[in-house]
């Protein structure tokens, strides 16, 4: 292979014009079979690699799909990405980027679509408004997975978070635990799906005739430490809860750690349920009961729909609801 081979070198080796080489590279039918053979042999012999980016820009096709995640800390996203990779099956490349929940970073990353560097984008948690998302959706292939955005009209694949939370809390109440606490996030950082889990918690209490106690709702961030702080708060109450529902597994793990450190037997003295079913659930002691989201299926579903839209030049706007499942382990006997 020669270094820095140019299209002029290929043209010289094949004994044709640069324009003819360009037409062969771009698949033009106006070149004779004989000249196509000469050009392709020269390309092979010289090890010439046409500028793929320029080629893609001309064709308005890159075979790249951008995936934006809000953080690298939540391992649940890895299952969605794995599902997407298996679905595209080497036909497309997945480009992963983190926004760290900054709107300006999301906008900058989505510029890869407007600059034709990617064919589509999937967002796994966004701070953009529905109107902002819709500005992209009429001209570009864009989808949401695991998180929805209120008042947006783009392809969205997720579970019914309110229903899932309701079911978990209702199961606690069904076994006689009528003081169920909630660990969630502050209102300034709460995501739509987390808000729906809060709604499910409140609905379960009210449908069972249980008054909502503000002291049993702890708001922090999504960190392990916030889960620990929530447990310490609940233990300090004059009437501590007997069960805790957390909107994420990381929060549940932190909560469980604090209770265990204080001498409680998690799963007996206190029941704890998380949300997502990340691998951590099976590794911690005690293992965590959780609401499982089908991350892998979510990834395959959103990728399949996007591929169809790209190929058919269509723009899906519907919401696909997948089923959740409550996985019972040692931390709660739901």
C-alpha cells in the first residue's frame, strides 16, 4: 500500500481522467465496463481509500447513528446500546456521547445530524423541551428511548413508569406494609419518567386509602450517597417506614447499605425495592428486588424503527410501550 495516494494517482495508473475515477467511485452508470475494471484495479493495487466523509456528504448518508446519554454512571443504558448494536448488525455504526444533562451540550451533539455526520439520533434522557425536539423531528430522524419528553412528537420507546411504580408500591401495601417511603430526586433535576414513578407511588397510596406523609418522601439526586442519606432520614423518624421504594437501583443500593450498617436486616426489618434491574442488583448483599425495564428489547425496538424510517424516508412519531417486570430478590418479598 502506498502512502497518501490521491485520486490523481489512481487516474494516472488507470490511464483515465480524474472525472472518470470520480464517476466510478460514485457508482455512475456512464462509465464503460472496461474503464470501471481499469479504475478498480488501480484502486486495489494502490490501496486507495476514497474520502469517505466527502462521499457520505454527497450521498447524504453516513451509516452512523448517534446515541446521547445523560451520564456514563447508569449501567442500564449499556443494555439499550447493546440491543441497538445487535439490531443494526454492522449495517450502521453506533456513536455514543454523553450530555451530562447540559442542554447546550445536547444541542451541540445534535448538530451532528444537521451537519450530516450521522443519519439519526437516539436520546436516552434529555433536558430539551418538546418544542425543541420537534424542531429536529420534521427534518431529521430522531427518537427517544427509556425517557419521554412531554409534548414532543417523536418516536419514543419506554415502559409505563407510572404503572410500574404503582404495582411495586401496591404490592408492599398488599402484604401489610402501609407506611411506604419513596426515594426520588429534587424537582429541579427530576426527569419525566421519575416524575411518573412519583405519580405511581402517590396513586398506590391513595387507591388504598392511605394518606400521603411528606416526611416519607425523600428528595436528593441520583447518587448512591443520596440513597444512604434517605435511609438515615427514614431511620430518624418517630414512626419509621417498613418499606422503601426507590426510583433507581443506585438509590436502592445506597439505601440498603445504610440500613445494613445501622444493624437492620434488609428484607426482614425493612423492605427495599429499586428500579431498572441493572447488574448491580445481583451483586450487592442482600440482592435487590427491583422493577425491571427491558433495556435490551428497548434498544432493538428503537433501532429497528429508526432503520425502517431511514430506509423509507419516513418519520415515526408514535410511542411504543414495552412491558416491565418485578424481579423479587432478597431485599423485598413482593
